[in-house]
C-alpha cells in the first residue's frame, strides 16, 4: 500500500473509531480525544490511558492499551485494520479493551 493510501485508510479508521467512542463516552465514564492524528482514551478510576496512532513507515495502526502494544495491519478482504494474532478489527480490539474498565461497554 502506498503511503498516501495508508494515510487515507488510517485517518478514516481513526476518525470512525473516534466518532463511535465519543458517542459512547456520553453514556460511560471515560474521555476520548483526537489530536494530531492520534486518538487517546482516558479513564479516571482506575487511571489508565489508551493511545491509538498510525505508523506510516510500517503501514500499521499501533494501539497501546493495558501496558501492551498491538500492531494492526490492513486486511483488504475485510477492509479494516486487523490484529493478526487474534483476527480482531481495530473496533473490536478497542471495544474489548474498554470493556476491561467498563464491562457493560458496547458501541
């Protein structure tokens, strides 16, 4: 994938995720912010932060959550960024990560 295509796909994926999380944040106890192409989710109790950011040189989206790093690549068949180890899409991975703080979370 060319860099321009990666930036477009990653930007679309992060914006979509941000929109879904921002809407859900109204009903659950966390904050979400998009800044300079990276998405951040903050929890107050217990304190925690997730960061989702594109990594153009390797054409991946990197997620830092629960003291772990996840590297998702583009899956053309699914038209989504996917974590190879679990086959989770970015949205599925983030929903599972948030549910560790808020078990009833869904978006």
